[in-house]
């Protein structure tokens, strides 16, 4: 059994000072990804040892930053069409200041993305290498982000200041500046590309959220769907008023017919959204008259088509949410229902029922799968590769397994059994017969001997003495947290050694030598 001093998870945060806000925080999401507090702490150490300033995807500052950017982006997507369609160049100092602030923030976001760690889709390890982050960002969202972050707010502010100075000097210059301002405002529609940022921010919030993962995924999927529907209706309502404004409000346009020329912005916006919704839901309420010109005809057709697409997306997403939320989670719930019926039939006490339910939650994580059936269904080569990825590092931590033949190691890995122990479970008692060795994948255990207690954590092992010679356990081992362990029984290991006689002789010598050093080494034989 390895001698391992378990570090305290909060020690790094207390010793790193202000840098701790850039390190991964301990929450349900990070525990789900890394498996234990020790693994999260090792991820903190890995980031600190990299020696470069990178914002970890699970860091506290990243979570707050994403929530702030979601709010700013949503306000932009609401305010930009309103400004172009209804404010008519009189947006005021407050809105101009918000535009400049937003443009500055999105430019900073582009720069920060070169320092943002990335959650890899095919690995549990966050990408913290600056070169890899730069390559991935440049190949994916860099160009759309640069276009969406183009500082049009600065251009509008400078142009409006110039327009105010030209109004007092030359009327012709003033009219020319008004046309330029209108053109710049139309060009500012490229800022609506920030909607892609909104979708990506929602995906990132879902990944780093400190909440029940299944319900968070469902909630954000529904929330993002309704927000996109709202933005579509909002943009359509703004377009309804913006098109007649570009035509300088012809006499037969709907704005003049509704007598809205001198109405407030709220009235204009309300009628625009009402007209858009009447087209999108295709009830024609409030739109009794046919379009009066070709431009209005195309606006109405586009509005009706967007409504049909909105219905299609809504129905498709609703069906997908209902039927494909999480098939594995549904299977798990069915198994738990059967388990509840069985425990009720046996009339088990409530505390035992709770422990059984907690065991299933720790073992399967709320998703049911038949691991043994899956491993048996794949080829032997794939099975060996899967077990190698999962367990080879654990096996290499044991001195007597280091630098062994690959075939021998693969054969040993095939004998591994996955076991889960809950907090305060006794894994084995002192003086009990020793029949298997344990490898700690995630969790912490306490070895209680007559001389001194010892804590073990991720990557450690215990009970190795029983592999070669069966005997009584020399200590009691208790789980301090929920533990994910792999066990190797002595009977299975002896069967493996029969096919490798040279390794068997070497193992026997190794075990004999260690037994002679039992009182002088730092090993504790269990």
C-alpha cells in the first residue's frame, strides 16, 4: 500500500491568493467531470505548474463572466434593432454610452478568448495550453466574433458629435451627415451576429453550472428556445416599422393608416410587434388590408415564413425534449422504481433504503447502463484498450507491476472488478481473510492499524499482500468519502500467473523480499 499524504482541497486556494479565482472551483459539475475533490485539486496544481495565465473553464471568475456576458448580449440584441428602427438618431447619452461599453466589452472578450481554457468534447481534461487554445479559436469563432465586435458604437458617437458641429455651420453638410449616420446605423446590424455568442454562452453556462446537471440541461434548452422565439418576434416587430421609415413613410403605409406618425416609441413598438405576431401566427387579426406596395408585400411574406419556421422549430424541439431528454436517465428511473417496489416488498427500514438508493446514485450517477454486458459485446482488443485507458495508471503505481510484459498487464486488467463504497462503509475488517487487492480510482479511505491511522486517496492501493499468499488482514479499512475502487481477486491473479511462469517466480521473490522488510519499510500489509 502506497504511503500517501492526502492534501487539503482548500490549501491551494488559500496559498494562491488572487490567482485562486482563475483555478477550478469545487462544485457538482467539476466533481462530475473529475470524480473527486483530490482530482479537482490535482487539476489546480496542473494549471499552476503550467506557468501561464489561463482562465480555467470551471473557475469562479469564468462563471460570473459568462452570466454577465449573457445579460449584456441579450440587452444588445434587444436594443440594437430598437435603436435603428425607433430612436431615429436620438438615442441619448445613456444608450450611446451603453453602446460604447458593449463594443469595448466584446473587443475584450475576443482578446480574452485566447486565454480561456476550453472544455474538450472528447476528454475530461480541460485544454490549458495557449497554443492549442489559439489554434482552436482561430479555426472556429474568431472571425464571426471580430465582425460582431466591430466598434460601431465608437463610429456612431464620433459621427454624431461631428453632425452636431456641422449643423451650426452648413445645412448641406448636416443633411449629408444624416444620410451617413443612417447608413452607419444600417451597417451596425452586423452586431446582431452576437446572437451566436448568446447561444454559445448558454452552452457554456450549462457546462459550468453548479446544479443538478440533468435539470440544468433541460432548463437551459427550454430557456434558450423561448429567448430565441422572443428575439425573432422582437426583430420582426422592429422590421415592420423600419421598412416604412426607409421609404420615408409613404401615404399608404400602415404607420400613417394607424396614425402613428406622432405617437410615442412605446406605441409604435407595440403596434409593430402586434402586426408581426398577426403575420407569424397567421390569424390576420389587425391586418385586414392587403399590402399596398411590393416592399410591404415581401415584408409580410417574410414575416409569415418566419412564423411558420418558428412553429416548426418549437414543435421539433418540444418533441425532442420530451422523447430524448436522457434515455439512460429514464432507464435508471425505471430501475429505481423496480428497486423501490422490491424494498417495499421486503419491508426494509428507511435508513437502509436510503443507503441503497445512495449506492445506486454513486455507482451509476443517475444513468443506467450494463457495464459488463457492454464490455463483453465489444472485441477483446477494444476491451483491453478500454480497460487500459481506465486502469493502467492505477496498476503502474504498484511497484511489483511496473515494467512488466504488455500481454501480462492486459491479462491482469481483464480481471479487474469495479466496486463502489459509500462514506463510512467498512471495506474490510482487521483479521478478516484477505482475498483481493484494491485500487482507488476516486475517493478517500482510512487505514486503521494498531500503531497509527493512514489516509489514502486517488491513485493509491491497498491489500496487495493477499495476491501471492492468502492471510488475515492486518488493518481495518473504512471509506471516508464515496469511493470508486477496482479490485483484483487473488484467485483470478493466480490463474493469470499460470500462463506467465517467469513473472510468477519474480513475483514470489518480490513478495518474499517485501515480507522481510515489513518492519523497516513504509509499507503496511493488509
